[in-house]
C-alpha cells in the first residue's frame, strides 16, 4: 500500500464534506430552482410525489463537462492527473459548475499527496486553502418495489402493503487539518516554518448492505375535497444484510527541520493508517411518515432510521505505517488482531418536516430536517405567469446558505424546459461557485 491510498482517503473526505447540498444529485431543475425543497425523504410525502402531474428527465451537463476534462482522470499521468477534480465531479455529477478548474496549488498539493511525493517546501502549495474541520455523513437507500393496494374507495382512499428491495449505502467522515498548516497554505507571501509540526487526521467509514423492505401504505380521504386531498401514512421495516464495512483512521504528521523544509527522515512516524473491515453483518431500520393534503395546503413529518443498526462480525484490522512522506516510499503492512465479538454501527435518526401551499399562480414550499449533516433547511417559491414560471429559493447545510433561482418555459400543455442556477460548494476549498441544472418536464393531462 502506497501513500496514494492515504491521499485518496484524505481527498475523499474533503470532497464529501464539501458536498453540502442535495441539489448536486437531483435531476429536477424545477425543484433545484426552489432551493432544493421538495426532496423530503418522508415516506408519506413521497406518496404525494408519486401523484405529481409531471415527470422530469435531467440533462447531464456535468457529465458533458467531465468529458472535456477526461485527460485529468488518468492516474498513470502524473503531470495531468487531478484526483481532486475527479472527486468534485463525483460529488456533483449532473450539473455544470462554473469555475471548476483543474490544477493550480490545490491540484499540485493533492497530486503530490496521492503520489507520495510531497514537496519539502510547503510554501510551494500556497494558494490552496482547505477548511480546518470538515464533517460529513449521509445515507443512500433507494427502494424499488410495489404497493399492493386493497380496501380501495372511489374517493381514492386505500390501504396497502409495500414490498421492495434496494441498496443501503452509508458514509461518514471527520477530517481535521492543523490551523497552522492552512495558515501557511493561505499566506500571500512565503512563510518561514523551521522546526514545526503540522497534523492532518481523518476518520472515514462506509457500509454497504442490501435492504429488504416490507411496509404499510394508506390514504384516508376527506369526505369532501380534491382528488389528492386526505391523510397519507407510510411505514417501512427493512432487514439489512451487510456485505462490506470499511473504516480508516488516518494520521499524517509533517515535521520541518531547522531550515523550514519537510524532514527527510523524521524520528516519528509521519503517516499511519489503521484500517478495519468486515464482510458480514445483519441489521434493521424503521422509517415512518405522515402527510396531510387539504386544498392547496400540504404538511408532512417523517422520521427515518428509527432503531437503525448493523452488527458487523469477523472484523479484520491492518495497520500501515510510512517512514517518509517525500520519497514515494511503500507502507509497512502489519496485520493486527481484530476486535472480538460483534461491532455495532448506528446512524443518526433523520427527522424531516415539510410544508407547501399552492395558489392559482404561486407556490411556496419549505423543509426543515435534523439528523445527517445536523440541521438542514430548504425553501422556495414559484410564480406561474402563463408560459413562463419564475422560481427562487435557498438551502442551508453545513453552516452555509446556498441561493438558487430558475425559470420554466412551457412549450405547450405537455412539455416544458426547466433551467436553474444555484450556489455549489462541492470543492476542496468550499468556495461557492455558480452551477447550472437543466431538465425536461413532461406534464400529465389534468
């Protein structure tokens, strides 16, 4: 194992932490333009979403942009390979990000870390200014299945059993970079740093499992009201069969000598990685939600991950150590006794509340959530002016606000084009850059 592995873990942590907004993976430019509101993971509000009067298809501008930079994706090309850029595309794959530039001080620093060829003069990386503490976590758990409905009523009311299956993929990272190191990197002029020590540490973990889900769905219609009015209820119980757990604890130490250059042969260990993993686990998770639709008003509340856990067994542990950071050396690989018994991993319970009101020409939507990434907020509005729809909104996550705006062009009753612009921080420096999303909207007959 070379320093390249440590570098990739380090870069993944940075980019994952910068991926703060849900819009990065969302295809519906209409909702992106409204601050990302409307992507609630509440089971009941998703039942309402299933009845929305349109289907959106994304235009993958980010992929088209990546094709232009494909020469930066070859790890065998040490001069042009830019793993930071690769992972920025991975963090925001669908949308076009303005100012997404390869190379520079950031590219040089990351490339040298990945290749195990750190420059002895840390001043050569000035101009790259990552954040000191970045923490990120998330869960992707789409489920594909079918609701078997019974007790149907002419009002649209029903009860049903849901059966589905899908992947269960979680990831988290907690990265810390010495403030003194970022001060050097951010300095406008060369800095003298004799006999100094700088630290970089990160703990990253991921789980991959299969979720087999059984659930309950119901809609209780009001005696009077529109075709969507009523109370929606949903609940899921998922059996989780774990296939892979990985956890890497990375500690990097940069020591400088009396001349201010990185020490060639430090007396301490400059890089150490403790890596533990398992290939077998079992667990469970419960999701529940309720929503109400009455006229133009929609309200919802959901809780995902109640009692979630996976018990991993047969954990293995390896330790990788390196004696120098500047000579592209190999790691010393040690197999250590793994923890005995089972190791339990729990994820935060994610609570979501949402609300929307739709007038004849105006819609207002808002969401608040707490769990993954702490507190998250999304809000937006839409003005419908005949063939043109104007939108605006904002999202808040990881202590940052991301503004958004957009326009919809109705080309007829059945087809529309939606364009949105928003602020993206999916880069190592967490600098906000404008991003563009485009999708095609196919409207159903009313």
